[in-house]
C-alpha cells in the first residue's frame, strides 16, 4: 500500500505530525534512522517520503543518522519515489556554507562569513571581519556553539574555554567553524519565516533577549518521555499576522530551486533596515502555543499544513499510477 513515510531520528519532533496525519486519515509510517540495514538489492516501499533529518542528530547520539538518511534518499530517488526535502535539502541542512552560497545565488543577503578549518585560524578570520563577531558551527542546529565575541581579548578567552571544553559537541561535527559578522538588531528579536509546499505559511517573531538557542521545539526543554515538544511558556515565540517582506518571493524561489518542500528561513533586520538571512532549517518545528494564540488550526498550523501537503502529493502519485 502506498503511504507517507517520515524519515527522522527524533520521536519527540514527530508527535504533532502524527496527530495531524491521524486527523486527515492519511496513511503514514516512519523510518527512524539511527543504525540499521539498507538493502540496495530491494526496491523501497511505495509512496511519498518526507525527510526530517536534523543537523543536530549527533547530539542525540545518532552520530551517522544524516549519512544514513543520505544513502536512503539516493535509493529512493533512483527508484523514482516522491521525496520531499531530498538530497539537496539534506546537503543544505548539514552545511551553513552551502546555505549561504545558495541564498546568495538567489539574491538573499547573508551576513559576511569566513569559514575556518582549524581553530588556530579563527583569530585571523575575526581580525579580517572586525569585532563583534559571531562564532558558530557549520553543521549546527539548536544554536550549537553559537557565541558572540566582542573583542580580541574576548576571543582569546573564548578559544581558551573551547580548548578545555570536555563536551564532545563543543567542536563542529564536520570540523568547520564559521566566523560571522554580528548583525545588531534595534530590538532583540529575529524572524523565522515558515514555508510549506514551497509557499510562505507564516512568520514567527522570536525573542532573543535570553540567548541563542532558539529551536521552537527545544525551547520548552521537555524531559524524557514528556509529550509536547513545541509548547514554550511566555511570549518567546509570536506569530506575526499579515507579515510581509520583500525577500519572501526570493525565499520561495530559493526553496523551490533547492528542492526544499518544507523549511524555515531565519533572518535579522539591522538598524538601517537591511535584512540578512543566516539560517535555513529543513527540519522545521513549530511552536504550538504560539499557533494557538494566533488562532491557527488545521492546515493553518505548521504540522497541519505539512500533513495536508504530503497527503496531496500521495493522492497525485496514486492518481498517476492508476
Ligand atoms: N550573524 C548573526 N548576528 C546576530 N545574531 C546571530 C547571528 N547568527 C546567529 N545569531 C543568533 O544566534 C541564533 C542561533 O544561530 P543559528 O540559527 O545560525 O544557529 P543554529 O544552530 O542553526 O540554530 P537553530 O537550529 O536553533 O535554528 C540566531 O537565531 C540568532 O539569534
Ligand atoms: Mg537558527
């Protein structure tokens, strides 16, 4: 039977999507990828595949899950399965360098960035850009390693602390550090624009006054076995009604050109009104509390829109096969 298959490595993030599928009566299954077997002598099951692999999977002990997902996607695409967020989306999920080059190709400004392999080169890169700078991991997620450094002395301290950091995730998984110009916003917030089926769904304003770890699902820090990953207390996430921005059409074009059926783009607007996009999430989570407060239900919520989009793709695949 033809179904929707969700490729992922984090159960908690799929809970609201399961509920949305149930609501629509959409046949669905999951491909939880951590370790396992991929038999290339067999064809994949029929249906539509939605890849939700995350760049931060190694922080949950699923060290090679993205590489595994990459192999599975090769197999699916070779057999002509419908894949939402396929090989190119995965490539972008795993590299901010790749994101920035692809955004620039679509006329979307990104903060000046220097990629560094070998932490001994970070001071040179920072001196080139001038302080303040942001340090971050190329393969990131959850704000891993994101740090604001205001001065040369501050950088020396940060590098010293990093060198003695016992946390295995303190270093970027792929060894690439990014040194980036700090975009100072007049008010402490960033905007995250959500897209489903390649079309703009809504924008959420995220309060950054408490720091850089801004994943909507991680914000509430649910413990083991607890239910909802995407409800945050307070007003950290707020959906902006009737949001418009001149870059939205370019963002849609960027997503379509890169095979990102579901994704989010984060950006900051500085004091001079210049907007810079600095993060593309192909494994996007939604804040259920913010959606409720905005009166969003069904296909107007993130997961509802994804479920409806995948259900439509499944129907059109079935119609073609008939
Ligand atoms: N160049 C910058 N200027 C100012 N603030 C920045 C810059 N880059 C990152 N930040 C801040 O740090 C946060 C995390 O950065 P970023 O989104 O690049 O990391 P990430 O690991 O991909 O995070 P996530 O997966 O949670 O979205 C941003 O939302 C923003 O608040
Ligand atoms: Mg981000």
